[in-house]
């Protein structure tokens, strides 16, 4: 697997875990352990970034600008990966927290 393919996924996972940890800390009633928050955040991060990327679309891109952006970390640190990852991780962790809280009752 190429590093240009792997780096955006790593960014999405890290952003998703950060979003999942934030929601897990905010929702004290669910009493979730670390493993559900990490897994929910990581899976939600990749899914959220994919959904946001498909909603925003790629649009028309200048080939010269695309070549410059894909050289290095710049292409992985974009809005789709960071905001989509954090939002998706937060949403999925919140859903998991609500389900786990409802199952304990």
C-alpha cells in the first residue's frame, strides 16, 4: 500500500479517536470504557470522512495544483479528513454510548 493512500486513513482514524474521546468524556451517563470509545471513534472517523468527501465532491481540480498538493502531508491534512473524521468519530461514539446506556437500564 502506498503512503499517499495510507496517510489520509491514518489522519481520519486519529481525528475520529479524538472526536470519540471528546464525546465519551462529555457523556458521563453512558459510562463507556476506553475500548468502545477508541473503536467507535476510529471506525466513525473513516466513515465520516468518506461520507463528507462524497457529499462535498471533488469538483474540478487544476492538475498542477493537484500535483503540488499530493506531494507530502498537505493532501492528507484537508477538511474532509480532519472534520469528517472528528465528526464521524463523535457521532458514532455518541450512538454507541446511547445504545450502551439503554442496554444497562
